[in-house]
C-alpha cells in the first residue's frame, strides 16, 4: 500500500474485510518466533472500525533530510538522552484533523519546535522552541511557549537568563558574553520539556544554573523547575537532579514522572531511570530503576500514561538510535504499601516472557530483565529492541529481508489507545547490519495499549515520506483520555512548623530518617529468604570487577565487601555539591562532584542494662532521624564502627523546607513492605535527632566522646563534633599523614621501597606528563584493569589493590594501617560457590601493619642506611584516610601549599548556594489576609552573609515605600528564620511582588521572586 499520502479515514467500505485480516492469536512471540514470518506493514487505522478517532492530533513535523552547506543531504537530527538539544532548523508544530487536513500552528523556519504538551482544557499547547539551532548546540538555546489553538496567539513563558552560582567565578555581566578577565558559560540557556500541572503551574527542565553533569554526558545538567502558567513564580524543585532530568509528565494521581540520569559515584555514565516527584519537589521516589547493567548504555526515557492508569516507558540506547527503542508498560503503583518491585535477583522474576524482546542479528533474543524490576512490567512492542542493534529481520537467515523497525515518543490517547512513532527498516542503529533506509518516522496507534508481536499489529495514522512525524499528542481535553478534568492537586509541604518540633515555622531545613538499616537489599543480585529482611546471595558477587567499574556497585548493589548486620554501626549523610561548569575540572574525585560530610550518626541504641531494643522486624533497632539542610542534594553511606563504608546509596536525595522523609522503610528494600517508622525508637518522644545544621557529628574514640549519650563497647566508639561540614582532601589532609609516618620508608627515592609501595605518588611522574595529567588518566577506568606498577613500583593512588574509591574496606592501604583485613572476605571457598571463589579477586593479607614496629621504634634503616623513626598513626589519622577513600579520593588541583587553609577554587570552593525560603506571602491567590512575612535562610558551606539579606515589595509595608529594603525591619529568630509582622494586615491586593535575596560568604546568591494576590475572606491565623 502506498505511503505517499495521509491515510486517515474514519469510515471505509473495506473496513470489515481488513479487520478480519488482522492477526488474532495471542501466542507469545517467544514461542512462535521462527514459525510465523513477522508482518512488518501496519494497516490504516480505518481498517479497524472499533477505533474511533474523531479528534485532532497535534504533532511535530520535521524534515526527513537536511542539506549541508556543501549541498549534500543527511538525515535530520533527533534529540535524545545523550544530546537532548540535538536538533535541526525547520521543525513545525502541526494539527492533523480527522479528515486528514492539516493546519500549521507554529512554523519552525530558522527555529524548531519540540516537546508539545496539550493543556488540560485542550485549548492550548505548550512547546519548546529551539532558537536558531543552525548556529550550534551551544549558541541558540531554547524557551517554553504556549499557543492558543483557536486564535494562534503565542505567549513566551521563559527567557534566556542564566542563574549560576555567583560565587563560583568572576563572571561576565550576563554570564555568557566574552569579557576580558571574566568567566562565562560557553553555551546557551535551554528551557525545555514543558508539562502543565494542576493548580495553574507548569513543570519544565532547564540548565539555567550552569552546572556540569558529573560524567560530562550530557555536558550540562538540566534540572526540574516549575512556574505559573504566565511564567512567574519560577522555582527549582529538582535539587537532586545533579546529573540531569528530562521530560516531566503529569500522572492522573498528581505525581510527576520524569527521566533521571542516575550516574552517581562509580556507576556507569549513562544510567537513566524513571522517577516520580510531587509538583512541589517533595516525596520523590523510584518508578523504574536504572539497573540495566554495568556496561549498559541504554536508558529509560519518554514516558506517558494510558487511560487505565498504566504507565508506558521507553528503553533505548543513547546516541546511535536517535531515541528509538522499545516500549514497556507497568501498572499504576498500589497505594496500600505493598511492594512495587521484584527482588534484585533476576531469577526471582515469575514471568520473564513478559519482558521478551526480539534482538538484532548480532544481539540476543529473550527477556530484558533487571534488578528491582517493577511488578507487572511487560514489553508491549516485542518486535523491537532497546539496544544499539539493527532490529530483527523477518527472516534472520536472509540479510535482505524486511526489517521491523523501532518506536519512540509514546503518548496516551482516548479509549486507552497508545499513540507512538515508528520507523521501519533497520531502525537507527550503530551496530548490526547497516545500509538500511534512513529513518522514515510516522504516527501509529497501538490498540488498547496492549502488547504486540509485530509492526503489523499497529495501525497507521500518518506518514508522509517527505517528513518525520514526531511527538503525536491527542488535542483533546484531559477528561477525554482520563475521565477527570485534570490530575489530582497534591497538597504541597507547608512549612508552618506543624510537621515536627525540629522544624520551626519557616525554617530552611527538613528531617530525614529511616526505620531500619538491617532491612536491606543492597547485596548485588541478592534475594531475601523466608524469615529474614536482609538480602543475601553469592558472597563473591560483592567483589566482582571488570576493566573499568565495580559490578557490585554498577548493576544494583552497593555493598563494599561482605558484612553482617551486626557490623552496621552508623549512617553518614553526605552533602553533594553540583559543580559549576567553569570550575568542574579544578578538582578530582571518582564521582566528579564535591562530597561533604554533614554527619556520622550512630544508629545502635541501648537501654540501661546494655541491651538493644528491637525493631518491628525483630532486629536490633537501627532507626534514626536527623535534621538536614533543605534544597540541597545529599546521600547516605552505612558505616561500621571504624567509620568505613559498608554500603552507599548511589543516587541523589533531597528534602524541601519543612518536609519529613522517614518512610523509605529500609535500605534499598524495594521488594518488601516498608517497616513503619512510627513503630521504631527514632519515632519516640525521647529520641534526640541529630541536628546536622548546627554541628557535624563524627565518629571517634570512646575517650574523645562528646555526645553524652549511652554507648556500648561492642558497637560504638564515640562521637565528637565539628562546626560546619567535614571536608577531606588529599593535599591538605592525607598527604601530611603519609609524609609524617609513611614516606620515610615508602618513598619514590628508595630503590626498593617495602612491598614496592610508593606513597608519594605526586613525585612519581611520567617523563613528559605532570602528575595531574597522569592521575586523571590512570586513576579512573584504567586503574580498574589491574595496572599494578610503574617502573617496578606501585603508586597507591592508581592501583585498586591499595585504594578502591568509595570502598575503604577493600583498600589494601587500609588493611595495612589497621593491621587487619577489613573487607569481610574469607579466602576459604564458601560451600555452593566454589567456582565463583576461583574467579574472585582474592588478595591475601600478610598480617603486618603500617607503620611497622621497627619504624616506630627507630630501628628501620632507610635508603642511606640510617635508622628511621616515624610517628604512629592516631585514630583520627586512620579515619581521615578512610574518609578520604570513601569520599572518592578527592584531590584539589588548585591547592596552594603556601596557603594550606585557603579554600582556593577547586575541591574546597563553596559551590553551593544558600537555602532560602519564603513561607509568607504564599504564591498565587491568597484567600486570607497577610499579617506577616516569614523568611528562612541557611548555607551549608561558608555560612549566610546576613548583611546581604535584601527584601523588597512593590507595595507599601509598615509605612515603608515600595522598592525599599525591608531586611532591617525583620526580627532575627532561631533556626535561620527572619520574621516581619505587618502593623496593618493586607486584606486585598490584586497583585503583589516580593523579592528576597541572600548571599553566602563565598558570594553565592539565592533569589526568590514571589508573585501573589490577596482576596481575604478570613483573617490569617499563625
């Protein structure tokens, strides 16, 4: 059948005849593959009379080919996770009517349209407009627009305004223009991916803060923001999007789902998962985890919801597939607290055929399983593949037979149908058979959103061979698809002091805690056995490694060697600082982001008789609760009594001001019902939460304990306190210890240092390269390949036998300074895992400690034959080294040995802006009078510069004219709160604007511009 014309017919005389020809069998593809040839040609939608398409469809019409300057044609570009701004000029926004007629809403011209999203009333469309993309991905930028479909009136909602950390650099005037002696951002502002929200708000992503993604892929971080429908009241809600976020989608229950780049710590660089979050930035959660494998370069992106609440997500390989892959669906999550995920053990999947996909002739065919797969998840385009392969041929033995293509851009449609974009042929691919036809994308429908085995089960709506049809969206009211006028309006977190006594009204803090650290599924590919809540598995899986990344952390688990629940002693909370683009290369650690210790909190509890209370699961209670700064990214590390990491949460977390998050129910315990926090010791009235905003608790010796709490010798050392977050860096903190107590023996100057170990690696240079260059190259992936020596010696920082980033328990350097093996591995084979034992990397320990007794006694002879005497390592020395390793081995390239305490502009730079809250006035329409203004401010780094506080209003306040700074009139209260009571409450105000800003001592600025109105029906009660 010809594809030259629009085939979009509601009625057809041959409909019944065509309908009866559709395949009706439901035999799984895995069984009938190879028996029945694949039907690669979808039929027109009009051939199925049960499908009623009486509505418009809005879509993006992109040219199939673009001419280069030399006149040659190439296929047009498709934005995707690797390059979300990769687009050509001339993509139009078009309405397709049921009779096949078309109407151009927005002509791309030199610009380009993407990401259309229909308003809830069906009368307008939000979209991204890329400005002059021909000028380069770094030049044009993008903004959010809205068009009224009936009148074609267009409103621009965002502007090309950067808002980077002002204290991170000496910036040019607009942060972008080149000025002599000034820093600038070398790319444009990208405001993208609009999504309307209930209550008159719009979610979108933006790189306006100028952060660099830790892995540099994509180069900059797109973070979640929200604004009013007129573009006012912009607020960042995705402080945890340190690496990046894409395409928020509102669900019927009011949550936003979005694609999140979860490449944290030592995980792979392209780990995209699907997350949910409330529109105010609270209650974030996982929907589909990014646990596709250590070497996986495919991710979850492009998501939608069907009429019945089912969520549809796409899996595809980055770059080479142009955003084309395979669709999967999963049921809406239950609200009764039952588990939503399968265990980490892939063998626990009860029905692997539900995840069946046909691979390419090079790739495998079969289920695509991964750890913590959502219960009920299944593939729905089983003929396709999410991998970097050409799609399967109809006849695998014939390279010239038809190829079945890939899908992209799913969207829920009326009657539970799914709109999608499909391209036939080999599909975009960087592997497999090449030479197939270029992408020829059209709009298709998957009936009832049900799984299909072949492209012929789809129905054709629109395909014009001159164009690539993209982003199909039914131009209908929300009710037509979902049965309600708009999604549920979720109540935001109200920072009114009623959530907890630890969170006074207006404070810039939140509370975080959990019910149990014993209830954990952190073990790689582990499973929970009956009668336990702790996952276990192959003990040697915790030691797996390949040429560039530790598999036990990349695939799913984050256990640093073997340990038992009785080893769990404390929790460490780390502040995670996104790096401004212009200073991101001035420091090193394995995560490529600055990690600061907010606190180390003991979780063991004891009664007066020294006994440990039990939690609801029957384990010793390890619950905790702590106050942390709001609106910053942070994560957890579980610690043993020596402060070494047992496991690490490899994602970013956040709380909004006034938010309490204690409902995770365990440590990565996804496949179990959460243990209720309210039933644990940390929820009792006599529990004293640690306040990490006032001082930093750190594990220490019992003799140095400053906590005044009751401990137990078996599990607890003690706690001391420091002011501000704890930073550990090589030159400032670690090198002096090594120089004082180690380098006398382990020097590069020694012909035969003990064990061949060199502990002054900054002196051990390649002939033509500096230590910095060599370290940057080698300390990363190459080190994991087993590089063991340079010139016959072993520089400890480039060999995992001595330093495993984030895993001090596995680092031989730590074994030596503690005088014992610390990784929990018994070299004897474990019954049932003898073969795995042979494959495990098992390094024996000789039992000797460092510094050795003869060096401490002064009897060790150095290279010159003279006796050497060194100082022993103190407990704090040992903890400094382990903390350094467990922070990813940070090195500050800007360190100045002449000014050892100077922050410089590398690792020690405060690149985190202050937390700022404005509780009153509330944004939008207020139906109560305004009797006070309430502000909260806190800075986790250098602290708030209180003199910088600036508050202005465009209306008179307490007799002070509009526009004047009101900061001096506020009363300073505890917990970072400023309060101003109005002498005469405002009961009516058509529109008011309040601007609040504050800086930290580094010079980083945070600003809130609050637009609101007042139509008071009652007096405000505070």
